[in-house]
């Protein structure tokens, strides 16, 4: 009877997923700022670096990018709970990379006279907002649904979120004394 039980995959909060996305996006955005002076060139470099960071490196690193490794999570195929193939990763990261590139182009082009560039953040907001209304055990954003992937927790990683939480608890305890 106990052999019939299937272990549940560890769930990852949307906040941790957003933090891992931000780590990856900043890791790609900073070099793209250095490589291109023109905003269009920066956006192209951003997308190319994004695809390199999030497809071959993730494939080689068992479903973990830099941000996912730092926060103990990985991407897996939703149907077979295995590492997604290159095609699934390309679909997922291509869609997410375009949305992220547009969002960072909007943030980079923001001045006091053209706040309308913030509309470039809208595709990323729409893509990720679907995860907030998803009632499944593993909330999926549009790019996850499109590529049939989910993000699950893992024990393999750096545990940055846990280390930061411990540090903040220590600081808070020292302030109380």
C-alpha cells in the first residue's frame, strides 16, 4: 500500500520565483548595458544573453539558472517530472525573455518626460499575473503553461533566501537588545 503513494513535489512560492527571476534578469541586464550603447542593441544583447543563461546553462545545470540555484528551485516538465527538453526551454525562455527585454528597455528608457515607456512592462505583468489567479498546486504563469513546465523546490542550491532570513533575524535580535 505504501508503494502506491507518490511523493508530492515541493511547492515554490511566487515570491521566491520572482526573486529568482530578478537575480537572473539583473545578471543579464548589467552585461547588456556594457555591451551596447544604443537601447535597441542593449535589448538584442539582453535577449541573446537571456537565452544563453536560461537554455544551455539550465539544461546543463539540471533545470537551474543562477537565480533558481540561489533560491533552491528548478524547472521540470509538468507531465513527466523530468528535465524539459531544449524545445520546451526555448519556448518558455523565448517568451519570457522577450517580455523581460521589453520591461528592462522600458525601465532603461524612463525619463521625466516619457513615462509611457513603462507600458513596455505590460507584457511581463500580463504573463506573470496569470500565476496569481491560478488555483492549481503549482501556479503557472503563461510561459509555463505555453511550454508545459512547472517550477519546483529542490535541495540542491545555495539557499540564499534562508540565509538572508537568518541574517535579518540576527540583526533584528541584536537591535532588540
